[in-house]
C-alpha cells in the first residue's frame, strides 16, 4: 500500500497542494490512535494457524440502494497440524443466513456462534491435517452499517465501498480495500497474513458496468434482467488481504507483455490518457523481472483508478487500485506523473504479494522494499540524479518527525497495526535497503534477493529470512547490520571534523557518534572518505566507524582542497560538519553526486553575502537537477537586493523555459514578489499559455 509522504522545500509542497485543488476526495473524520505507554510493552505476535484456508469461492451480488453485499461463500479449509472440530472465521458485521458442511455437493447444516466479528463454526466431527473441509456460508455484508469506534477503527476500514453518483460528477462505483484486515467486512475469511489461498469470485452487476478482480476473467454471461455475471479465477495462492473486486463504468486499455495482459481501467473522461499515465508499466515489468531474476509471477497485471480511495494505492495481487489523483489530463501530468507510486505497487508483486510479511510487525519486508522499488526504477529510467532526489525526499520525510527516531523498524509493540504504515516502515526502511546494497555490493545484493524470492515464493516470511538469504550469499554474519537497522530505533548522529597536519603530512578525520546510546545503538558504519588534492585528483579511503569516537589518518603530500566524508552519501544519519565556503564551493563544482551539491548549497546558505556563496547560487540556478534549481530560487529571497537584481534575467528564463513545472511556478512567485517592481507583463502574458496547474496557480495566487 502506498501512503504518499512528500517533504521537499515548503514551496514545492505548497505548489503540489495547489496543483491538486480540482481533485475530488471523500471527507474522513480524524482518527486518533493512542500508543502504548513506554513501559507497557505489548508483544504483537504473529497470528497462530489452527486451520488454514486453501480456497475461497465467492458468489456475490449487490444491493446498491442498501449498500449491501449478498454473498455466498464456499471455503475449503484444512487443519494446520492438530485435529480441529471448530473453525473460527473473521466476519465483521454480517447477517448470517445459513452455514453448512459441503460433502459431495450435499449440504449438512452446521451450528455456529457469532458475535458480530468472530464466526465460530462447530464441525460435525474432528478433522485431522490430512483432510479438507468445505464450508458453505450464505450471508449479507453491510459495510456501510459498521460503526466507527465500535466495529471498525476508522472509515478507512469498511473493506468495501459503494460510491454513489453526485452532482459533482462522481460516478457509481464499487471497490474494496483489504489491507490491513478489512476484507472480512465483505466476505468471511481469516485475517492472517501467514495464510495463502486460491480463489474464484463470481460478480453479478449491471451489464453497463465493468468488473475487475484478481487473476483471470474466465466467464462473462449476460442475464435476462439487465445484469451480467463475471467469474474471476486466481489460481496462484496469495494472502486473503490481497483479494479485491471493483465494478463501475470503466474503459479498459490493454496491451501485452510476454503473453500476459497488462491493462489500465479508467473512467471514460480519462481513458484517452491511460497510456500516458500507465504506459511505462511494460518497461517496469521488464526491468524488475530482469533485475530480480524472477519473472513477474502473476497471470495478468491490471491497474484501476477509483474515486474516493482511502489510500494512495494498493497492491492487490494482479490488480492494483489507485486513488483518483491518477485521473489526470496532459496538463496535470506536467506537474506530477505519480510514476513512483506505479513502480511502488508493481514492485509489491514480488515483495508483499509473492513473498508476504508474516505479521504486521514485519511490514517493512513489504513496504521498505516497495519504497526501494521506486528508487530502482527512477535510477534505471532517469538516472542516479533523479533517484537520489527521490531518496532525499524519503530521508527528509523520516527525519521530519521526531517520534520516528524512537521506533524500531521491525517492531512488535505497536498499539494498533495501522501505526506500522509510517515513515519508518516506508522511507527509513527503503534507505536501509539501500545501505544493505551498498554494504554487500550490487552482485551480492541482487543474488540474495533472488534467493529470498525463490526460496519463499508464495509463502510468508519474517525479517530473519531476509538476513539468512544475505548471509548464505555473502558468507558473512550480518546480524550486526540487521540488529542496528531493522531491530533497533533511531539513526546515527555524527559529528565530523577534518583537518590537515602540515608537520606529519596527514589528513585527520575525527568522527563521533552523538546519538543517545541508552536508546539507540552504537553503530557500525562502513563508509568512504574522498580526499581531493589541489589538482582535483581524488583518493578514496574506505573506513568502518565502530566506536563512539574514532580518528582516521591518511598520508597526503599536499593540503587537500576537500575532505568528503560519506563520499557515496548513502548513510541514513544526521551529520554535523563545518566546512569553509571555499570547501563548499569546491564540493558543489567538483564532487560527483546530487547530494554533494545539495549539501554544498545548504552549506553556503548561511553566508549569502559572500562571493563564494553567490557563485554557488548562480550556478545552482542552472543546475541539471531540478531540486537544486528550485532550492536556489528559494535562496534568492534572503539575498541582498542588488544581488537579486543581478539574477533577475535568470529567473525570467526559468519561469519561461525550465523543463520542470514546479521550478517555473517557483520562478513565477518570485517575479510576483521580490521582482514585482520590474516590468513582468510580457512574461506573464507568455506564461498564460503554460497550462501546468502549478504555474497557473502561481500566476493567480493572492500575494501578501
């Protein structure tokens, strides 16, 4: 599941909000989740398995006026190990009409006890682990009747949603959202991520509607009463929370990838843009399959955009659901492509769907990897700079909330499982995956992922399964890495001091770990240190920081121009470092990475009246990375008026010509603020033809 966290400079966030003002969303009341007291450790264990679901068959029709699901479920069950004479199912807010044991197509009525949430079915005898049990349940599900605070924690937990037409143009739709444990609000199941099942879902809907579910459409039959009955078959097993259905007035754009259908379900008004929005999916399928050495494992891949979705997107097996901001025109696409979300949900089909976290405590095995899938795709398609800009956003999102530092990544003490869906499981976890890659190297990293996926395909896993795969490939004990990053809280807080000893001809690097060691680990941190000589030659040194205070010395015949600690910029750490303006200037122009320039630009920002800082700002306005250009525009407001005036023409050019709409919009806001005394009428006239929403909002935004 993708919950979008965006935290670049405040100006960008403002522009993003402005560009999305036409998007329709359902209003949801706030939900407060109270954490456990620090001393009140509650261990959230993996759910036990007494009886497993092997297959779920559903025959569903819908009462649209009453917002009810009229369901008939046939569940094929099997005791896990011990004999069982009772089956316990999750069924939230149902009306139960009949429960029967199916034998040779004959029904034998069974007794049951139902408290509105748990359905306890008494079998006719005890069954052992070699026997399968088939139970039939006739029921009505009433997701709209579930009361927040009693039946469900929030309106996001109804499981199935009837979207009704309104005067604003919202069409009638039906869709589901199962994660975390919401599918039991529309069909009887077991809310256990350790279970894997196959399924067959039959949907009867108005003939004007298009349906979607997991797996392949096997039959579609028109009925005499104006309805149609579609049957979808999911033949490869997956977790119950990944089951989905959707129905509505959608147009379907289909293409083929290695004999499998790849399809995009859009409302008719946005169907012409389906290829624009989702058209890179086949290339993503190629890339991820090749990179992982495991071909996309499911029978098809469909992506559907629905109204009023309760999250950003959801990786239901072979059928991902996306929020309605994906209903985009070509103009809106200039501001935001949501390509990261598309990659995120697709990568889940390996990490989350094929191999599934066995408990919500282990959720990072799903979400951290899906977040890292965004990075992998961006690096492949657009280059390392674009990926590193995205990674910076992840780091900032994690660091923005102080409470995140107090949370383990894999944690068993959450008060509510929904708390796991945060910047720790997503953004921090994604950066940890990247550090793991840097620690073991690319070949070992992807070899270990292949081993992990092939060993545990169609099964559930915990964090140690990942560690063992990496240890088997590398031959190394990696407990230190997993213990300090996945099984502990916080991050390093590094103090970095560097100098050159003219007498001994040595570069000296003093590193200190200043994090609270009563709450956070003393980290083992492999890193690189680049030493730049006056002739711009670079000598790289690899070190491992293992102590609270540690000094590293390297011979150097000359006083270096720059000592660049954490040269590959992959450590998830708060770093305190003091460099001269000359060093920051050198770093901006000569160090190779986006993060080098980002650090340098931030470094000169405290002394914008100095020549070196002005030189960096001027160059940053023309930088190849759009985030650097955007940041540089933000610095102009703090510069002296005469310096601002010298850069006026650059700002004009950026407003008209920059290839990123957010940068153009930022330049427009500057023209309307610090440059409002200039004659900008001709520029604004030309910008009237720029249809990017962010630019148009910047042109009309009321100014203080």
